[in-house]
C-alpha cells in the first residue's frame, strides 16, 4: 500500500531527525473519527438549540430520550466509531470511506446549514 503524503517528524538524540509517513488507511481512519466527532458536536448543539425533534435518526432520537442529549450522543458516536473500527481492522477501507462521505453529505453538511442559518 502506498504511503500518504502526510509526514510527522520528531528528533531522536541517538538517531537524529526521523519521519513517519501515515498510510492512506490511517488517514481515512482519522477522517472517519473526526467526522463522527463533528456530527456528534453539531447534533448536540442543534438539539440544544432546537429541541430533540430536530434529530433525524430515530435510533439516536431514542438514545436521546433514554439517556439525555450528552450521554445519548456519546453512546451513539462511540457505537459508530466502534463500527468504523471493525471496518478498519477487517480491511474494509472502501466501505469506511463510503460511510465517511455519507456522513459528510447527509449529517455534517445539513448541520452546517441548519446551524449557520440559525433555523
């Protein structure tokens, strides 16, 4: 698998300056987790401003009613990250990329619209 262009470096006194290239799979994993965190944070703000009826996912809405907004979103996002971890660890990177894109388009994007418009 080819390395991605992202390089992190550090200085080691014995070996000098070392760099590490992150693989595309690692970058995808981080992107997936960041998108989940963004969705969770924006959903929390949206529900706090507009009430729980604005949540479009019925399973997450159930979590909200059962646990309250803060814990409900934490549980939902931990479950999503766990599912993403299974995809990552089993080598289903294309599925993880697809799910990440779906979340950006159908979760994060709409929240950006709703929260920026003040609807």
